[in-house]
């Protein structure tokens, strides 16, 4: 069976199985590019593909500017496909068996985080005069204090917030992962203030979305990106939604928070994804984390953990604990 035909069979079976549509889409993109590269090299059947071609393709991705994290995703897609080729009897030996998985340290550093003073300045620019102001404050608290991705924040429903239990439930985050996170005092106050006036934004039936636009519908994902782009020109430093998530991760590490707690907050499936933030903290601290890693507890700290960073919205001064 030809390269592309075998790939089509694989993807069709994965789409009909337990693979999420987003995963199938990524595999289609990576493996489709692999097939095109192999075809250009003169290959027509999978039986002629060896580990040398797999290594050559990953080198091609490096030369094309793919980051280590993206190349690791590609390598994982190749490995899954190689396993299936053997199971399907298409090849006798898996050509991807010895594929190299790029190390996280091969990636460039994450963006430099905002300082805690800059985060406090950002929150100080947002007023409390209208329901939109209160929605913005609530949105920012979710991005920073809860370390949510912007897509996760805008997809929250009112029922995902439990102010009595002081928790927020993030459903179907990246990779389909659901996680429960604590609400710090600043986020609690911002959410309560906004919910008290949220109905002013409704236009027609209430479908339960937490963050509402002027239209009464769920706030578009791009709204906060545009708002922060404009605000950046006013406050004198660049900020965007994902930078707040990066920043809280580094701030928590500098305060000595358990890296597995930070992993849970960020919703990372692999601890290695979280450890990249160790490269933004002092060298000795990173060495201490690496040495202690095997014995770190999995449970998140209690709400009284002194490592928790203050929410700027409720701090009396920049960087104060809460």
C-alpha cells in the first residue's frame, strides 16, 4: 500500500477510536508532512523507510525552525504511527523505534515574566465603575491568580465557580484534561463583585457563560488580547493573556511553591513541561528542585501555604502575601 494510502487508513481508524479530533488533526499535519518529505526523497512504500529517514525528517523540521516542543510532538506522532505500522503488518520493524525526543532544554527560554510590581500596576489600571470593569478584573484574576489559559477562562460557565468551596472547575482544558483549582481571596472578591452585576450584560436568555460581552453572548477569545494590547501602550510594558500565566508560574516558584502544585495549576500533563520555568529562577533554586524532585508530594498545598503569591487586586502593596 502506498505511503499516503496507509496513512489515510491509520488516521481514519484513530478518528473512529478514542483519539480526540485535535490530536488527529495534529497527527494528520505532522504525518502528512512526513509523507510529502518521504515522497520527495523517492520513497513509495513504508517498507523502504528506516530510522535514518525518520532522523532526517526531524532534522528537516529543526532546519525549518520548529521548536523542540513542536519537534517532540512530531516525534511522538511518528512513534505512534510506527507502532501501528508494525501492528498492522505493514512493516517488519518499526522505523521510529529509535527516534530521538528533543529535551526541554533545547528550547529557548519562555518569555520573561512580568514582575510582581508590574502585575500590580496592571490591576491598578482597571477601575470598578461598571460591570465591564468588574468583568475585566475577574477575567484578569483568572488568567493570573488561577493561571488559566485565555481559552479556558472564556469557556467557563457560572456553575464552574463555587464561591462557597472557593474553587473553579476547568473543564476540558488542553489535552481534554479537567482540573479543580483554588480561588484566592482576590479572585473570590473579583468574581463576587462581577456576578452581582453580570445580569446587566444579558440580552435575552441566560445560557450560563461566565464572561459576557456587550452582546450578551460569551466573550470572544480575542477580546482580552486586544484589550491588553491597547493597555500595554498606556502602562509602558508589553502584556498579553498568556504572559500572565507564565508570570504566576515563575512567581510561585520564586516563593518556593511545590512544582507539582504548579503543574496542576497550569494543567500540564508532563512535569517536564513545567520544569522549563525553573530556567527563569535563580540557579541554586533550580538545583535544589532537581535534587528534591523524586520525593515531592503530589498534593497541592493548603490555602495557608506561604508560597502562594498574592493577588494584586486584593494586596495592600505590590507583591504582598495573602
